[in-house]
C-alpha cells in the first residue's frame, strides 16, 4: 500500500523557516497534482499549497509569498519551504493528492509550532 510520510516539522520562532518533506512509497508525487494541507487545533484541515504535475503552483492567501511548494519526481518527494513563519502557521501539516479521488490514507503529519 502506498504511504505518505511527512517530516521536517519542529519548533521555530516567529520569522523563522522550516522545510517539510513528504516521501511517497509509490508514484503519486510524480503523476498527480499534490498539495500540502494543515490542521490547527479545533479547526478543519485546509489546503495551503498545491502543485500540478506540470509544476504550476497555487497558494492560500494566508501563505502566499512566504511558502514555496516543490516536487522531486525522481525521488517521489514533495517539499514545502516555509519562511517568515507566524504564530498562526502552527498546525499539523500533511501532504496528499490535490484531487479527492486520488487521495491516499493520510499520513501522521508533521507538527509545526511557531512560538517565541
């Protein structure tokens, strides 16, 4: 079964940076539009960044200009570079296919905590 494994989370001060990685055991990253999602305590999961198989990207307004999504098809890995982090970016971050029909079971996620 294809699995998604997120890593790279941690505790960072406001204004700091983190880089998340999502390793897929199958070829989902290579062939499908992918997204990074996050879920803060008490809130619904939301899409923050997406990238098509052709490399076009789209971002939620809340992260535009601060986050960058990218992919390495050879490694079946998705990345999220997060700069200028804010308290409100604190959440568990997940990766998965953009289109619900292609989504895999959610991984364990990567906890990102922005705190001084």
